[in-house]
């Protein structure tokens, strides 16, 4: 009971921290964007996201550890575009990736976020892909057009193949938009597993202390692949990795199955 109350108080303090910091920070971004564009605005926004995850760390005890960073394009490959496909459980990873990665990211996200005061206004100044989910064919055309343009510039486009935040220990439907984009753009995909719901579950602002594990998989080339078949490979890796990283969320049978799948893959 006391632990729950303490978490609630710390979470309320964290929410207040976000509100108090986003207003001046977003205002500064809007002013900067009058005179500068591109990476300058991106890194200005990423600075607040980095501040946010460190706020969660010191206020709520949400820490993180990352493995597999070497699977991302290196600093020498700054012109190499890639499509990142990540597990999506929480708001935390959407804040964390720009704050933790050293290369600009371009999210594919629903345009309604642009209407969030200050936060959305600053997002609108970045070169990202915002879509209207109610118009699926138009949405895909925009993703394909803008995604190919951005990857050709060396940007890392990031998508959540399940489309929305998924409860801890659950799996959504993996849609093929990310692999379709990678194939059309001629770039690889990088699968990412993240256990953010362990500390910040979806649909709540009640954060719990703990460690978020982020695991970055090997690049999967897109040449000669089919979107559905390629996405099944992404799904298999992410879901097996999620069971390895967070076995208590899936149960012992799932953990054993994940280990067996990895062993069989290693033999192949």
C-alpha cells in the first residue's frame, strides 16, 4: 500500500515536471525553427525527450539498459538509411529513442498528436511522417513517399508494426507497412524489443521503479524479400526476444519456447 502511494506521488511529480519543462522548451523550439530547420530543430526537441527520460529515472526510478547498439548503422555510415521496427508497449520508448540514439529519427505517427499544446506544436516543426489513420490508402502513400525521401537522405525511419501500444505480455497484429517501406526504399530493417511496460504501462501515468531492457537486433536486408514474409521474421525475433527479456510477463512456457527458437535458429 505504501509502495503504491509512493509511486503515485512520484508519478504525479514526474507529470508536473513534464508540464513545467515542455512549455518553455517547446516555445524555444518554435522560435529556433524560424531561423533553422532540419537537424537543429530535431536535436532541440530530442533534448527535451532526453530530459524527460532522465526525469523518469531520478523521480520515478525508471532506469534502462541497452544491448545490440552495434547492429545500428555506424557513425561512418551517416548516409545509410534504415527502417527501425520496434515493440510498442509504452510512452517511454517513444520518448527514449530520440534521446538515446545518436542519429536523427523520423517517426511515423498519427497526426492527432500535432494538436497537443506545445508538445505537438514542436513535433510539427520536425521532418517526420504524420498520417491520418482514417484514410488508410492515403496514409500508406504518404508513408511510402516520405519514407523513401527520408531514407534516401540517410534518416532512420522508425515504425511500430503493431500499430498501437500493447499490454505487457501480449502480442498485437504485426502489419507489413514497415517492411513494405524498407523493400521499396531498398534499405534494411532493424528489429527492436523493449520492455517499457514493466515500468510505464500503457494508458496510465503511474510509473513503477525498475529497469527497461532494450535489445537491438541484427539488420535484415530487404533485397529480394516479400513484405509479409519479412515481417514474420521481424515478428519472430521481437517476440522471442521479449520472452527472453521479460519472461515473468509471458510465463515459463513462453520463456522455454523462446529459448528453443533461438537455439534452433543458431543451428540453422
